[in-house]
């Protein structure tokens, strides 16, 4: 991105107490006519509030806090644990974050982006320029800090202030083009982490706690695979010899069975979706043979 003007705010903690940013929190300013005016308010110690960035109506951006510092942007976690969006519950995963540990302060792991919204109820829709600059800034931050380009969960991602503070900030950021954001991030090469799955950058863990690693993980997280969130693994990846490549070919490699399909890997083929229909038919035939043999032995004995 182009160079961003900096109007420093003292309303932050330096160094994040050893943490690094793992989440991006989107806000609406609920008033104010420009990023410059809001930045000057953040520069006032009496404000006791700040954000890392402010996205103006014309798409220009001002930075107020270094990303390596924790801006006073997100306040406390309020409401009941559950699923956010109903003005009552915060996302329960904030309470069990393995990243924050015993520190309940979400500011230490978040980067906050304010969007100028003149109405005090945050009802303004982003301008086209504002949306474009917001998307680009989010993608840039994610790439630099390895923040997952997806809807937030306990391990990282992107969400709004409502996610943690439904009591005081249920309308923050107000209307935001979430669907368009996820589409934009996919175009930027975002990995797809499925709802209910977790990824630490090396190991993808399904809701049943069975893991997917290496090439199979990359395959599933590629948006082009269109992997369904309910297609969980039913076993860990294991060596398989022979491994069926098609209805004609066999090879040696690894295999992992899932609820609806199977993935295979060989040094020559790489990762591929297996043709499991032939394997199921062959297995049925072997079972039938075994049952017939058992019946014959029983009849002779």
C-alpha cells in the first residue's frame, strides 16, 4: 500500500506485553466528519481511546497507533457467552482464547480499523472508495502478520467490535460488506478455513479433532477445492500400498479417508481425490467371498 500519514495517539500500550496481533477488529466511528478530525481526537489523552487506522469516506487512511502496540480500541468483553450478533451474546471463543491466555484484554491481540460514519448509530454504508481501501488494508495487515483471511475464531481472523462487546457496541461497525470482503480476500490468495475447523499454520484440525497435515491440508484449504465443512476426516493420514490412482493404475503413497471421499498422494501424482467407488465394490466382493467361505466351513464342520 501507499505511505499512510501518521497522527500519533498516546492511548495505547507499547509492545503488546509480548503478544502479536492475531485478529483484526472493524469499527464505525458513530459520528465525525473526517479521519483527520477523529485522529486529532485520538491524539488527546483525555479521549482514552484510539484505533490503529481510520478509513475516511474518500478512501484515504490515517494511522494513529503502531501495529506493534495495543491501541485502546476494543474495551472490555461484555454480555453472555454464545454467538454474537443478537445484541446479547459475545462470541464464546473470546473466553477460551489460547492466544490471550490469562489476560482478558482483547486489545493485546487485535488491530483496530475505524471507518468514518457520520451518523451516530453507525448506519452509514461504506462509500465505494472507503470499501476498496478497507479491503486492501485488511489484506495487507493479514499478509504481514499472518492473520487468517477469514471470519474470526479463537485462533485469529477478522470480525467487528460487536463480536466482543454486544452491550455497548452492538452496532459497531454497523453495515459492512462482509460477503464482498471474503470474496476479495479469496482473490488475494486467502486460504479457506472451514467453519468449525481450526488451523495453526501447520495442522488443520477438524471438528472431531482428527488432523490434516501437509499436502492434504493445503488441498482442503484451497478455495478451488470447494471442500464442505462437514466432510471430516475419519482417520489420520497413513501409508497405503498399493494406492489406487484411477480405475486402471496403482501406486504407493499415503491416503486419508473422509466422511464423503478420500484423498491420496504419491510422489508422481501429488495430492488427488481418489476414485473410491471401485475400492468399495472390491471390498464388498472380498467380504462376500469371506462370508461364503465361512458358510462353507460351517456347513462342513
